C-alpha cells in the first residue's frame, strides 16, 4: 500500500506532501506444517502411550498446533525416580510409524546433539547423561521396536490418537483413564521392555537416573522434528523447558 508522507524542507521550511513509493516488506507468513492432523496425532499418541505404559508421568497430550513452532506436544512431569532409558524408549517410539519421515529412524549411532530432529537431540542428551554405549543404544532401539508392536501399546496409541485427531486436548486424568481402560481390556499390566537391564554394557551408568531438567521441542524439519513439543514441569508446576530450535 502506498501512503502519503508529509515532509518539511530543512532550509525553506516549506511543508511538502508526497507519496512513499518505497517497496514494503511482506508480512511474515504463518507457519505451515506439511503434515495432516492424523500424522501429528499418531506421532504424539505413540510418545504418550509409551510413556504411560512405562509409568512416566504424562501431564498433557495434544495435536492441535499449540504454538507457531509445534504441531503437537506431550508434556511430562519431572520424576527423579524415572529411568532415563524409559524416556529414551518413549522418544524412540514416537516417530516409528511416521509415513512422512525424511530421515531413517531410529537415527544411527553416534547420536547427533545438533541434529535438526528434536527427538534425536533429546536422545543424544540422555545418552550423554548416562554414558550410553553403542551396544546399549542398539538394545534400546530393539526395546522400542518391540514396544511399538505390543497389542496393549497399539490399542492405547489408537485410543489417544483418535481423540487428538479430533482436536481434543488430553489432560492427565483423561490420559490415566484411557490407559486404565486399555490395560484392563488387554489384561496386560506390565511390559517387559528392559531386556538390557542386567547388562553392564548397556551403559556404564546403567542405573543412573535422568537429569532433573527435560524437554523435547520440535520444529518443521521432518515429521519427527515437527510434531512434538514436550516440556516437563515439576509436581509443583515449575517450568523446566529448554529452548526450541
């Protein structure tokens, strides 16, 4: 749009009115996510289902573009009793099944802490925290693959995904209710996913607990890096998030 500009001559003091014909920058375009709501819901549902079945505290799960940098997210509670390896399995499971993945998944070892993919960055952070070895990482990937085909997991994933696909924001009570209903139907209250638990070579700090700060944030560089914006909060509600890319 061309506007009228008023200007006063610095010598004569005569006011002059003219049109400003300078090109104006276009306004920033809104974020565009190249995935369907179904894609987003499935990705977040797998993260949430894995976490719930392994006893991790999940506060919220949604796939309705909660902010301009994420198409969906899963929020967790901080719990120092949780095992870092459980969180790594939950992180690995999320992209499994994403049809529009731009890179192979799981990512190759060594994990890249500067990857464009937020899930890989989180995995690299946890791996460094517990001094995970390549052998231990491969076992975690095997655990994630087994969990992703477990009947209880698949049913819970489907239930969570159906709600999120319709824009429902799943809160903690809703998540726990859905979890309990699925577990009751399938009669499967324990998933033996830690095949490496007694293997020293699974990580020199195999019994270590996770750091007290945790966050997984995703942007639009492939579905795994676009769909999850996970932020942990302590039980008293204090935010403990790391910056998004």
